[in-house]
C-alpha cells in the first residue's frame, strides 16, 4: 500500500486517517508473520485460517521460484510494511506536536 500524503489544513480528519493506515500496516505485518510461522510449521500455506486455497497455492508456488526465500513473505517485505508504519507514526507525532503548539486563545 503506497503512503498517502494527507494535509491537516485540507483535511481536518488527518489524524483519524493516519491512525487507520497505521492499524492497516500492523494488521498486514501480523498477517505476513503469522503466515510465515504457519508455513514453517506445516510446510504449506494450505489450511491457513481464512485463506482461500487459490492464494495458498500461489504462495506455495512462489517459494523458491522467485527467490531463495524459504517462507511465503520475505523478511524484506515484512520490514517494508513495518517501515511504512513507522513513517505514519512519525507523521502522526509531528501533527500532534503541531496541534499542541498552536495557541489556545486567539485575540
């Protein structure tokens, strides 16, 4: 998922959107890690909960064919999702700091 640039002046719900995107990153990272663990334990993605057989078959075929990786998702792919989440967190923190620095009273 590409990073979406959101401007607080253009969209007052930016923090809400950033939090949603961070949660999606966490879910994707957790899913990728759990599929890898399942694969290591069973030697296949077939039977992974809520995964259609077609996707499991495609992930199984991809292992060893495209790269020398031994799991459905490479550590680099998982790291990329984690880095995306970190960028979103930094953006959220900058906005929170900016909001806190704004004067409360305007005369």
